């Protein structure tokens, strides 16, 4: 009997499916639901690394994966930031900058892809994503546990994510400005 392996695309779809669960948990914010949302987000964030790793290692890179992986990332991160804003746990203006950058760079990547250019994430983009994830997890936990102020930790990483978000956007546009038709 053949074993069914989980493909990179399954991991991407799992990340997409985790987003409504996080949103639902944060609709009723308390210590338990916030903690559960943070754990689901953490597991989903791990799948972001694993699906790319497995796709490259097992030579399973697919067109679906190339399209759905970044979409799943944006859906997970943007939904989480929006929910944190709706709870009043982070300022909306920061979330507007972060999501605005994501939309602008996604559109810009589509233009680059049409011109046959490499649209893979830059090192700055990877650091930006890391800081966003590092911010969201403690911000979702929100409450203090064992005298650890998770919200303050999340805010520290949120400021780093904001700086890297703006920096990586500027870097992208500077590197590829010659390809923009005005």
C-alpha cells in the first residue's frame, strides 16, 4: 500500500485554512483564544518555511505553488495584523503601511514576472517576513504570563518589521526602477 505524502502545496493550503481559525479565535479575545491563535499562527508560519524547503529538495516546485505560496503568506499575515488592529492591540497606521507594501510589491512582482525577471524574495524581504512573524506571535499572545510582557516583546519586533517593510520596498523599487514604465 502506498503512503500518501504531504506535498508542499498541501502545506500551503493548510496555511490558507489556518487563517479563518485564527480570525475566529481572535473574535473572542481572552487568554485561551489568544494563546491558541498564536499557536496556530506559529504552526502556519513554520509551514511557510517547510513548503519551500520541501519543494526545492524534492524537486516539486509547481506553478500552483509559485502563485499560492506568496498569496497564502499575505493572507495569513495581513489577516492577523488586521485582527490585532481590530482588537486595539496595535496601531492601524502601522498595519496600513505593512499591508500597503505587500500589495504594492505583489503588483510590482507581477509586472516583473511579465517581463521575465526574477521575482523571488530578496534577503531584506526575508528579514521583513521574519520580523513580522516574530511580532505577530507575541502580539497575539498579548497577555502577560509568568511576568513576561508578550505585548511589549511583540511591539519591539513590530517596529523592526515596520523599518524592514519600508526599507525592503524602497530597495525593490530602486533595484528595478528601470523596468517601470511611467
